[in-house]
């Protein structure tokens, strides 16, 4: 199964401008993400998809493969889609460029999930830390018994109505796997109502009857959207041994 990781890397991020190039533990954020992906032995290739000449130059200087993509894309999925038009693969893995705590194990979990040819879209979840249950920046996911996503939300789902304290919450991590047919369909569909309401692009798949299967991983991450996120990620990277960042 030919599997390619694509790292969408946009320079003009809204909440934390130029975050992809911000240094974390002495290195650009993108370096941590790219090298985590390169450590995954099941991948055929790793490609940075960017709209920025500055990011492309950084990639060239470090020997990282990169492709310039349109500045008009509204999401990382659309950027992955553009690369998929010229690079053939059985599965495309979307590794967000703002996930400096990405590990090779995250990608391996997705690849193992996609070995089932009936699965068109996959993603991953991890047990939700208590401090993130009511944090709207941490997306929660609920799945059925077969591992299919029922819903993603910034709210605390499921609701522990009787306050038993026994509910298991799962945090969604921003890694995706797609077959090309699913990517092609996603990018011709209009933005859905739920997607617009929650500001979660994966809801476009569910709104249109496209199943998303969810693998579980014990490894949490910090998606960097704010200065506070950046500082938290840096603390973890500085404290972690190389083994904790994936091999």
C-alpha cells in the first residue's frame, strides 16, 4: 500500500501568524512535524504542501520535499487534495503542520486502520485529559461500536447527564487518512451547516454520509493555535526524551 504523508503548511495563520516557522525548543515547528513523519517506516514519502515561498525555501535548505500550492485553499484538506492530483498513492495522510508533538506512532495507527480497503477516511483519538473536556479548543469525538465517528464537537460529548463521573471522553487529534476518491468528493462538496457551526471541516464528510473510522492512540498532542499552546508544546518537547517523540 503506497502511503504518502502530506503536511499542509500555511504561513498566514489567523490566530498565530507565521506559527509554522516559530521556533520550539530551538527549531522551527515544521522541523518537528516533518521529522516525526519521516520516522514512520510505512510511509513511501513525506511532502510539505505550502503556499509560501519562505516555507518552501526552508524545506529546500533542509532537504525536505515540498510542493507549492494555491493560496486560495480554505483548509489543509484542500491543500492535500491539490498534491494528490499530481502524486499518486493508495492513501494520503494529512499531518497538520501545527502539531509539533506529532509522533510516528500517530501515523502508523492511521496506516494500520487504512489497511482495510473498505475505509475511505480515517483519523485518530486519544483519551481526553480532564482539563480538556470542557475546553472548546480540544475537539471531542464519539464513535460507535465499529469505530465509526458519530460526531465531532467542541462541546463535552457525550453529556454525563447524571454526573456519574464514569463517562469516557475522547479527544480528536488532527491527523487524517484519505483515499483519493474521498478527497475528490470532499473538495467538490459545499461547506456544510454543521461544519460552519463547529468550525470543524471533518463534519462535511459526516454531513454527506461519508464514514470516518477512528483509531485510538495513547499519545496526546498539542495543536498549536495560540501563544499559550506554543509555550505548552515547547515545555513538553524540552522535557521529553527523543524516545517520547517517536522513533
